C-alpha cells in the first residue's frame, strides 16, 4: 500500500514540477531583445549558420561604434533613441519544422518576453511563426522567406524586407526573353525554339510549391512550354527517379527551387545521369551556399542562380565591400544572399527601433509602416526599404530587387558568381549553353 | 442510463487508486490558477492530448491486444476535416469534429476489414503501411493544401470564439481538452465493462476459444478499431484548432503513431490508467529534457535517447509497462 | 523507349541493393520469429561507418565494406546478447516495444553524435561515375557495383544456409528451436549468430548505399519499411524470396519512370501533370498491404 502511495506521490510530483519551473526570464536594463528563429540544425543547417553569422554581425555593428562604416547604425553604440540600449539576439532553432517554429515563437513571446521577432528562412516556418506573432501583436520582420503568399494574408504585424518569388521568377523569364532577343551580354540572340521547353523541380513545402506555380504561370505568359513540373521532398536521400523524369521530358531549361542538401544532391544526380540542358537555374537558397560550391567544385560552371547579393556587388557598392570584409574575417566566406539578407533584417530592426524610441508594439508598428531606409545604407543592391501599407500586399518592401548570377571560373581559378541580370549591371559574359559538368 | 451508471462506477478499483486519481483530477482542474510558464501550459495540453490518444489506442491495442502503429492517419483525418471545413466553409468545430470522426470511422472500416485478417507483427506493419499511403496522398492533394498544409488564419476570427475553438490564451484550450479527457476516462471505464470489452479481452487471451464461445472475432475487432479511431480523430480535430497550422508531415507522420502506441504500452496497455500514466510520465519528461538538455546544452536528441532507454528497460523487464510494475508490487504486498 | 529501358535497368539495380537491405531482416525473422524495427537504423549505422571511415582514413569507400561488416556483426551480437534475448521471454507486444526502443535509441544517438545534417560522399573511385551503355541508358557505376556485391552476398548467405553445418544448425533452430536444443545445437549461440549475420549484411548494404545516397539520422525508417515490404512479398524468412521480392520492389519504385515513358511516347498532356514521383514509395507500401491481405505467406514463404 505504501509503495502505491509512493508511486502516486511520484506521479503528482512530476506534474507539480511543471508548475514550479518557469524558464527564467532575466530582464537586463538597456536591452532590446529580438527573438531570432533560424534552422540551426537539420537539412538547412548550412544556411542557418550563414544566417546566424549575418545577423550577429549586424547586431555587433549596431552595438558598437565603427566610424569607418558609412551607415547610420555603425555611428552610435546601441539604439541611441532608447538611451543606448543594446540589441540582444536570442537565437532559437526551428529545424525546418513549422510547428516547432510556432512553439518557439510562443515561448519567445510569453516566456522570454522579446520585443520582436526576426526569421525564419523556410517560408513554411515563417508562415506559422508570423501567425503566432499576429495573434499576440508582436512585430515580426522577415528578411529571407520569399513565398509571395506570406504578405498576402493581411497581417498587420509582419514586414518583409526581401523581394519575393514573383519578382525573381519574372526576372528569370525576362532573362530567357532577353536571350531570344540578344540582350544578354556576350550571347547572340538564340532562336526561341531552342529554349522553349522548360521543366521545373521544386521542393514541396510552402516555398517550393509556390515557386512551381509561379513558373507555370509565367511560362504561359511568356510563351514557354512547361514540359514537366515536379515537386519533391527536400529530405529525400535519393533523387534519381526525379532526375530521370526531368531527363525524359527533354527540356532545354531546368528550373529548381531547392534547399541546401537537396540542391547538391540534385546537381550530383543530374551529372551522374548526364542530363544536358541548355540552362540550369536555381531559385537561390541551396544554389548559392558556400557548401554548394565547395562540394561540387568545377562541375557547377555555368549554373545560374537568382540571388539578392553576390560578391560582385562589392564592385559597385563600397559599403558592401566593407561589411563583406568584416563578414569574411568572421566566417571565412563571402556574404551570400542569405547572410546579406539576415544582416539587412537586423539592420531594419535597428532603424525601426531608432525611429520609434520605444519598445511598445503599437509604436513599433507605426514606425515600421512609415520607415524609409535609403539604399545607400544597405549592403544589398536595393533602392531602399519601404513597406507597402495598403493594397493586396501588406508589409512587403517595395524597393527591393533581385539579381541573377552565373557560376564562372575566375582568373584565379576559383568558382564565383558573376552578375548576368539585370543586363545593365552584368559583370561578365554569360556562358550559353550550359557547358556540361 | 445504465451505461452512464456503469461509466461513473469506479468501485472495482482499490481505494488508494481512487484517492490518487481524485488528487490528480483536482490538480488538473486547478492547474491554470497556479503561476506557470507558457511552456508548462503547452506541456500540460500535450499531456492531455496524448492521454486521449493513448486511451483510444488502448481500446484496440490494450484490451484487444492488436498492436496498431497507424493511428496518425486518423489524427490526420480529424485534423484535416476540422481545418478544411473551417477555412473553406466556415463550419464550426462542434460540427466538423463529429464529421471528422465519421470520416475517420468510415476509413477505419474500409481498411480495418481486410486488415484484421492479419495478426501480430503482420497487422502492426500493415497499419504502418496504410498510414503512410494516406500521408502520401494528402501530400499531393491540392484541395487540402498538399504538402504546404492548411493554415487557420489568426486574423479572420475574433477570439475567444467558442464555436470555432479559436482562442488567444492557451487556458481555454486547456479546459476544453480537460473536458474531453474526463469524458474519455468515463467512456473507457464504461467500455471496459461493456459486452464488447469482455469479448475483446477473451479474444486477446485466446482467439480460438473466443470464437468457439460464439464471439464474432473479426467484427468485434473492427468495431473496437472504429472506437479507437473516433477517439484519435476527435483529438486530431482539436489539434488542428490548437496548433492552427497542419500539414501531413506533422499530423500524419509515423513518429506520431509510434509515440501514441509507445506511450500507452509504456504506461500499461490494457488498463484504464495505463495510457494516462504513460503520457503523464513521458510527455513532461520529453519536453523538459528537450528544453534543458537539448535546447540549452545543445545535446540534440538526448531526450529521445533517455526515452528510448526507458522503453527498452520496461520492455525487457516488465512488458506490462509501468502499471504492470504497480500491480506486481501490489500483488507482492497482498501475498 | 530509352526512358523505359533506363527505368527498368535502374529499378533492377536498386532492387538488388534493396534486397540486400532486406536480407538481414529475413534471416533474423526466419531464425527467431522476431520483427526488428531497428533494422533501418542498423543500415544507417552502416552508412555512417562507411562514410566516416572513408573520409577519415581517406580510403576508397568500397574498401570500408569489411570494416562495416565487422561493425554490423558486433552490433547485431551485442543487441541480441544485451537486449533482444530478454525480449524473447515476453509477449509479442514487448518485442515490438523493445525493438522500437532500440530504433529510437540508435537513431537519436546518431542525431546526438552526427547532427541532423545530410552527409554524402563526394569522392571515391566510383562516386559520381556512370556508364553510357547506349540507347541513352545511363548506369551509375556505384549502383552497378552495389548490385553486384548484393548478388555475391546473397550467394554467400545461400551457401552458408544450405551447404554448411552452421547453416543447417540455423535452419534447425528456425524450424523448431526446442527440438534443436535437444539435438545439442546451441540455439542461443545460433540466435546470436543470426543477429550477427543479419547485422553484418545490412551494414554492408549501408556502406554500399552511402556511395550514392546521402545519410542523415532519420533515414532508417524508410529502409525499414521497404525491407518489411520486401520480406513480406518474398515470404518471411525466405532468402531467395527476399532477392526476387527485392527486384519486384525495385521495379515498383520505378513506376514513375514507366509512367513518363507512356507520357512522352504517346504525348499525353494530362499524364505529365500527375505527380508520380511523389508516390514512388507509396506503391511499395500499397503492394505490401495488398500482398499481406491476399497472400500473407508472401510469394515464396514457407512460414506463417
């Protein structure tokens, strides 16, 4: 009888532990806490590391005085209008799992009492996290998720700095159209029938499935023939039947939306199956990670990827060069689309907070809606940051723009991205057709 | 009337059990009054949900002895019915939940009928297979959002909305699932003493004897499977309204099926309190280990390693689970 | 036409590899009637073993096979002696629960040690190489090698089971373990041996597969399911059955390729829009379900 009682006491005890143990929420004075939710482990861990480094660099610049950097947030230490309050980033790892992301957001808001949220890279996670933020009235700035649907939900607490996939996909088809019209640097006009057959393979969650739809609708609009559009799981360990299906479609242009490990696997399998399209284009993410380059080596020569930042931007933008040098000293890699946008995300937070001088959500909301950061402040080659406050898309930065880069072997023998689109800032001749791995 | 009386009658349990159960119920009812973190609240809701999943599983898996590893498909059906009906046609939860149960039960008849020709391992593996097939279908079915999943928009409804079960504070969800939890206990208490309950136990002991007693073994199993399904689907609908974002990967994954079965088996399959004990021990342990060792110390997966070690120990030492240990201790005392 | 031929070729090759994955499961099941849910996790251990030894010792991944086999054998024997032995005393439920526990344990141990990132081999004698055998049919060299070794492994196991004393003892244990014990066969040791051989064969498969698939801690379950399907199709406990069932399952996973063949040969528009590749493994599960319901013995089974 006693042991039964003891067992019962143990059971009750376990339940009681729950009540007593609230995660400690330290309140240090003069801090602005931003919850940052990134995929620090999982299939996109490589991206997570980059994002984290980019965000940390921005926070460091904001928290210290760096007079040689020509940007507002480097001039004073902390947020001046908040009495020099420092930016504190609280990182959480969502592993690419939307439900976990929502859980973490709730925890950050209720237990850690953060003043705002930044994240989350995967569009699927951003979707759930922004829903939680909307529910609790906590501002969230998103710098890296590009599914167009995210800003079409009428959320009032969600702002996105990056341009979204509709623009990027349009850029792509502009490039293809440019090819047929001879606008591309270094390539003579290509007869349209040589590149009319298009096939796409996208990862199947929020981001990829929207890209897939966009490709289908733009292909129709621009008069291309979509032979095959596949969706696949980013966690696949093997993509050979997908690749064979792409090969069977005999498409001239292959379009992908892939995260890191699947992008590498995809190109490896394409190579092994000897698929020889004329153009391979990746929708950023996996296709521009340092891992993609280092793993696949020379075989990526000629692959195109859309991006918002590539090292060549340094040549047309001095500020980017300086920040890139800091980033390179920190990580050993150049800034990429992900890290540059994470940097910009934190920077936007700093500007918003500087403008409002308070951490009240309602004030932040007002400031974010009226903020206007000039392009000269940013590392990314955008005209600036200004959020739309009306119309179909709420909280979308209207001044952003994208680039399309191509992997080319530089004179130093290293594989690097060259700007191909927009045509007026192209940094090199385009390699066409795709030379084969 | 008779059924209600039977459901409320716990007199065949020892008095200490009832005392402990009473204390725990009072604690559960009062829990939100104490100061608690949102994390503790989320863990408690998880605990209640998994207790209910476990109770459902326990009817067929525990009393019937048919180890079912495909319960997630019914979680999915329940969750999707609620979410699709709410987002597309604005059907309130209290209508869509029974609809979900209805669909789930229909599906359970369709696959249960052939499935119960199998026994033991074969049955267990076949349930996994059906669950995975359904998940693959949902992942490409555009009407239910395919792999993107479905989102219940937080701004379309004005919380607290009791009809659609849309709340801002978790405490509402807590009390609703707590209500289901008590109802579930009463139902299982009735079930174990019902005709079907006795039939099942005799099937579990020896199928041939049961058949010779004139029990329609196959039909009894299929019926119980449907009951288990209804339970799981109900909680699935709740899950959709609570999480507000569902996708096949989440609601229909094999991991969920396994977790449901493991919790019930660990607590003690075939007893009323088993699944509750299983969930009560494992869910808090899992989330707190994950939080302390996983998130803080960076030891990813350590929670599940400890969890797995416990499972291995229990299965090797006392296959009847924690409840089995309790009963064994009790038996020794009585002697 | 080339689409069809290359799909079928790929299906047969992958089928042989998958058969090797299932071989261990069918041996263990045949000898002692226990379903090992941790089977895919054994495979994952093999994959990591192959990957890490190749990377750390800078040797060709194919040379890691003996090492993987040793690891698998030891792992299998340890699992049996240290754990599974105790499960056998309990009811079927305990066996399910226990091997599930083992699965969770191995999986999360890998997660703890290696992290959840996908890892893949990028260098090696055969990695990334392929042969063009004409008609547009491309055969990846790694898969060809893996398939060849799979055939060799099946042959070796078949010889072991049918031509050696140990094999006879194993078969005797499988048919009637009590009787075997009376005949002086150390059944405990035979069981441990079965786990050892089963573990070794599946880790070899893992070390081969890692040449062309990437590995992460969660990969096991997919292979467990495929291995179950193969074993069920071939008949639980049947070694030749597993081989032929492996080929069948290999072809089933290539249904998308066959679909593409019809799509593009007859140029049927709507067929191009059906997401067949998403269903790749669904057909395997479906085949398993149907075969279990219609013919539980499997195609070649001798045991119920």
